[in-house]
């Protein structure tokens, strides 16, 4: 199989959405810690992190399905398939993979998520999405 123009358009649309969130997260990561005590900002950061992970897995799944790569076994494995296919870098994946635990916590144990965890995740992962975006754009060209 192959990536059609429609696939590439969908991926580019998702990359644009991801890029928008990444820019916001990067700006937030540069701000003082005061935002983490403001519920609105913290909830916005949680949502931006969560949807950014969803963009990564949706894009990865579309590529996997279109190119008939192996079936992944979970969220982290979806992206790991792209590592195995040399679409994204293994070192990047190793530093990024922890975000999948945060995703699970945001969805299933959200009452236990602390403002400090969100702040740390924003600081740690805000710049981690850009290499993925660059790798995917390079791959689909």
C-alpha cells in the first residue's frame, strides 16, 4: 500500500493542529510557575498535552494502516512501530515514551494528577513534539 494524497492532506492537517498546541506548550513552559496554581491554565495544559499525544498516535496509526505495517499493541507501541520502520528516531522515542503514562493518568486517574506533574510534563515534553513533526513531514514528502 501507499500514502495517498488524501492521507498526506489528513496528516498535514493533524500536524498543523499539533504544531499549534506545541507552540502554546512551548510558550507556557517558558512562563513562571504561577500558572500551575490557576485551574484554567492547568486544565488547558492538561488538554493540550492530551490532544498532542492523540495527534501523535493518530498520525502514526494512519501511516501504519496505509503502509500495512505491523499491528501495534498499545499507545506507545503505535509510535514504536514508526521507530522500527525508521520513520522516527529511537532516541527521541526513548525520551518521549513517558508521556503515554501521563496520557493514561489524565484519562483514567485524573483526580490524582497534580499541578506539579502537569508543570513538569509541560517543561519536559513541550519541545519533544517538534522532532516528531519534522520526521513525519520529511517522511511523507
